[in-house]
C-alpha cells in the first residue's frame, strides 16, 4: 500500500491532526496524521464493529 492510499476522516476538516485509514485485502490500518509511524492493524469485521459502536454512542462515556 502506498502513502496515497491513506484517507483522512471526514470529521477532521482542515485540522492537520486527524485519524487516517487505509484498507487492503483483509486488512484495515489506522493512524493519527501527526504520528504516522504508529499504525494500528485490524481486520474489516473488527473495524466495522468499532465503527458501529462509535456511531451508536457506545463509547461516549469515554469522552
């Protein structure tokens, strides 16, 4: 995967500090734009579960 594959979160606006994601075959990677050397790796099913939990407010108590 190349650097061009990273996508910035649509909620980040013009802020340089944002969450970025890229998707490969059977792999999803996440990083913060200001610390691009640290990359979290997961699978599409786990990432979908995370997004569902976030969208449902399941992590709001951590904010």
